[in-house]
C-alpha cells in the first residue's frame, strides 16, 4: 500500500474524490494544489495508517518511515529548507483530518521543528527575533499539551505571573527577550511536569505529534462527537504535515477563517474573521477579538478595528478571487482557512461549510438560481431533519424584553431555561426534564454532551467561529456567544451583569438570532417560513410521489399541519379527544355503567362533542381526506388513579367509591398494551363504535353543507389481526352510515379501512384487504409486537443495544427495515394482490423520520403521516426519496 500522498507547487498525488483515504482536509489540500491555488507544500498520511495503527497495537506499517522521509525531502526541496537543518530549518504543522469534519475534536501542533538551535536560524532568517521566540514558545506549549500531556494552565499561569511583574497587559507587549525568558521557564515546567526535557530532535518531535494525532482519534470527546454524528470508529483520521507559513510575522501577516456565504443566514457575501500578527489558534480560541473581513461587515458590526478589505487590500482581492474559484469548483459554500505571511496569501483549508438550516435553504435555492446546481440537487442539499431548526419558536416582538446583556447572534432561535454552569449540571437537568441554558466563559469540545443536553448555549468569550458557535449551529441550538459584559463565577455558581447577580437555577432566555440575553421567561412566537423555504418545498412537491398527511387530534394541530402543507389527516386518535375539558366525566360514566343502557345514555352525552370535533377537522381540511380512528386505548386509562381522584370521580359521577374501586379492579390489566384495546373494545361494546360512527357521519353532512367542500371520511379500525374482527366492526359502521343517510337525506362518501399494526395482520393482509379499503401501517405497535419490546419501557436497555451495535438505531424512531420493514412489505404485497387499488399509508412515528420515509418510498406506500411539525421534513424527505 501507499501510505503517504504529497501535495504542493500546483500539483498533488491526491484529489478531492479521495476523502475516504486522505480525510476531508487532505483531499481538499490536494484539490486546491491541483487547482494551482497557493497551498504550502506538504503531505497526508492516510486514514489507512490510522486503521493499521489500531489493528496492530498502536504500531506503524514498516514502510511508513521511509515514505514520510521522502515526502519531507520533497517539501524541503520546494521550500529550499531542510527538516532539522540548524541553518535553514523547515518548520511544519501537523493536523488531524478525518473523512467527516470533526471541528476542534482532535489535536493540532504548529511550528514543529523548532528547538534551541533552529529558533536562532528562524530569527535570523526573518530578521525578527521576537517573531521567532514567539513561535517557539507557542510550539512548546502546544506540543507539551498535545503530545506530553502537560496542562495548558501551567504555562498560562507562568505567563500571567510574568506579565504582572512586568506590568504588561497584552501578550503583544512582550518583546524578544521576554519570550526568551519565558521559553526558559516553559522548558523547566515541561521537565517538572513531564519528567524529561522538551524534545529537541525534529524527527522525535514529528513522530510524537503524528502519534498524538492518531491517539486523539480515541479520546473521549472525539468518541462522543462520533456517537452524536454517526461517524463510524473504523473510518480513522488522516494526518496532514505541511510547511508552516507564519501569520505572526508582524503587521503584514495575519490569519483568518472565512465562509463564502454567511453560515447563519446564507447571504451571499464573504463572511469571516481575521487577526493581524497571529497564528490560527488565536482566532479559534477567542483570546483576541477578531476583525471583520469585509468593510460592509465591519460597518454593520460597528467595529472600530479596520476590516481586511481596508487593512490588506491586495490579500483581500486575492481571497475574493480564490473564493469565487472555489465556489464554482465545489459548487457549494466553502469554509476556508488562510494565512497571510508578509503580504502573501496562503490557503490552509477549504471544505463545504457547516451552516444553519436557514442558511442551507437559502444557499441551496440561490445556487440553483445562479445556475451552479440544478433544482434536484438543491433538494438534496438540505437535510430534512435540519428543517426542525426553522420551525423553532422565536421571541414575540411584542413581548417585553428585559435585556440584561448582548452578545453575538451565533446560532438562531430562542430558548428559555434555568441557568447551569457546567455540562454535568446540564445533563442532570435534562434527566430531570428541566430545561436549561448552558452558561460558560467559553466552551470546549469536552462540553459537547452538556450542549446537547441544554436548550441553548451562552458564552462570555469567543466569536462567530468559536467552538460554541460552530457546534451549536450544527446541533440547531440557539447560541449567544462572546457576551463580554457578563461575569461568570464558576466557584460561586453565579453570573453578574450590570449590577444584577443570577444564580444557577434562575431562568433566562437567549435569542440566538439577535444575540440578546433576557431575564426570565419570555413569550415566544411560532416560526414563520421564508421565501426560500416555500421555493424549495415547491420544488420538493414537484418531484415527490408520496403524499404527506398529518397525525392530528385537535383543530390546533390540524391548522398547524395545513400551514406546513399537510395533504390531509392520516391519523386522528379519537381517544385524545376524550380527555378534553369536562367530557371526561361522561366518558367515565360510560365506563362505569353496568349495562348497555347505561353506556348508551353516557355515550349520548359524548356524541355532540365528538361531532363538533369532527366538523372542525373536516372544515380545516376542506376536501382533503381525513382518517379517523375508532377509540383505541385500554379503558382503565380513563379511570382515576390516586385516592383523591377516586373521591373526585365518585362525586362527579354519582357512583359510590366502593363500586368505583371494584370496577377499577375489574378493568385492571397486567399488560394493557396487549389487552382490552383497539377493535376489541368495539367488538365487546359496539355502542361505542356506533356513537363514533354517527358523530363522524353527522359531522360529514354538516361540514359539507357549511363549507361547500366535499368531505372524504376514512374510518379506521385499530389493532385487528383477522378479517372477521374487521368485518364485524365494519358492519356496524355501514349500518350507521345507512341510518344517517336516511335521517338526513344526504349522500355520504366514506371508506372503511384498518391499521396494520400486529404481525398477524401483516401476514393475513390478503384476507383483510378483501373488505378493508385502505391500510395504514401502525409501525409503533408493529415494532412493539414484532420485536417484543414495550414502547413504554424500552429506554432502560435500548441504549445498551445501540451501543453494542445489536440495533443501529432506536427502532421506535427509525424503522427496523429488516424485520418490521419485512412485515410492512408483506402487508403491502398481499394487500395489493387482492385489492390492487388499496390505499396504503403509514401513521406510526416513523412517518416523520427521513430514513424511514426512504423505506416507505421503496416499498411503494401512497402516503406518510406524521406530526404537524414534521410535515415539511417529510415533504423534503419524500422528495429526496423519489430522486
Ligand atoms: C401505531 O401503533 O403505530 C399507531 C399509529 O397507533 P398508536 O401510536 O396510537 O398506538
Ligand atoms: Mg397503535
């Protein structure tokens, strides 16, 4: 095998299509070299070396050493320097680079190759000893931290102490001699903490750094990141070794990051930050506040510091030229890192930039409008699940805002929660089902689990490209960063701002779209959707072949779903209506009744409520199909549970407490999910189904009259496992239809169908389809019954199952295609064989899960049905599935 791929001087052994082998960074460095862009020469050690390393007890393949040496020689030849050469040293950076980007998760070492001798040569060559010592002290701290495990703060404390004694405020005030002095101190710290001297040999340094990058693949934060982002461990990381270019060589040098479009809004404009006389880590770490790239951004931010456009016009022009080239080449928004060394611009990285859902939409639509991609490609550019971000609430503009501070609008959306100051507390709050805002001075990759557990993130330091901002945008969580007026005291567990002190547990609201921090809870507004959203959805609607309906039980749900483009109701769970308001009293009366007569009189009280519910649903859906399911859950759920409730119910129903308790005992079930539910209820107590059928038909007549739109009622029988159950219930429904037709003289258009949510029903779908006019796959129950895993109790052990790889995902979230999916397939085939025009849909939770929607397309369902907020997700996922 070939383990090392070189790049530089307008050519490369690799290219962008080789990202599996070279990692994202390595592949794109090669591609940029091939494009003739200014890239410092270097080489990539492949991800296969990483895999080999872990497969062989952390050893390297034998040929690696000589391949690295040859590649180093080539870099030396291109730069006119020698690695470890005391007179003319080649210095390099060593960076990780996995297939999928894992920002900040793994380690980087800069300025490698410096030692007590080469630092003097660097000083001489640059004519600037301060720059050389500054680079060397950076190298010692970084290398010691990453490779030798010496904690960063040991160095920081020594520096702070020195600055204090000298009366310095800023690092930039330290001169060559000061840094030289610090280097002495740093080397002593390394000796004390690490137990041996800082390595002087360039070769030793290099292999130490390469080993550290490979080792960092397995550190906890990297593992956690992979887990959250579904990145397989087997991918491994590549290592990129590249000739150093220096952004810290004085005022004609700089370093920065830029996006070709705004990653928050998608606006088409160069967007980013840079720092003069600095190295890359300074920008990311948020130690100094960076400057804007464009003059326009500077004016908008009201910044005093000059923009790159003004301060370095030639480098800016070069960056503009390159960004246009890269966008056209990659046909997507790029996230670039660059360094300017003494006026010359060098590209250190480019990749498809991470972006918010809002930006993803706008960029996809704009790129299509600009002709860079097709409409179909635009559809594929937006991740359906990410649309969730757009559907999140924002702060009501009319609400009173007690703004206590302002930071950067790092990730859009608003969130309220109690203050927590560390990730452990965030997780604890989440476990206790309390919403929290994670407040940190700055976040580091270790905070990833805490960010995940919180509703939003607030930091007091760091810019738009800081760790907190990048990660929050990726997660779709609101984030305000760099809120410098807030003082956080971790020890005391308080934050102080403008004379107010808040403690952990106090409520705050953050607005990630404006950067504001507000006191307490604030009224939120439902999201409104942008023009790009409508455009992309219209493109999606053109290509998708499955319909998208909604699961809605109330008029509010139904209206929200219509706004999101639902094409009907796929599931109305009528039992949810039974809990509304005071109708529960009549429901309880019905359950407690001793005989049919008693039940009928209670049902008569429920009928008008149900009818009115259905009239509203039919009206909102004006003409679109509405599937109403007969009552499903176990009756005991409607009964009281605590003593106080029992007394209450006894009073309101006029039944004695004693009788009530007896009835509760009678109705008690050991396994309610497999008990007296679904159509079993309609078979034992047909009057319940009759009342519901009457309510539906009368509502259909009324709604048709009032709205002038035809009503298509689909009545659905739950939990059947055999045709006979279905036929018995259907006969009651048909009889009721006939009765209502005779009473009203109206003609009714309706269908009767069934849920397929038991394995036996899927197997016997051929029989059931003889009389059932439609099937809706209830994959919640079908998953529960096929896997024998209770949908209510799975959480305790499912984690262990996904961790061990027994299940790749929670089967209640993403359909188990092999098992449950096979049952669906069988149901589809056998049902269609008997009734070719049978209407087939899905209404389990999987109807809103993009991967499951792909599966639904594959098996040929006519529609999916999902909760209202998932309708846009389903429309887009269905379009992607159809392409
Ligand atoms: C199902 O079982 O998938 C379904 C939609 O019904 P419910 O969730 O109400 O049991
Ligand atoms: Mg069900």
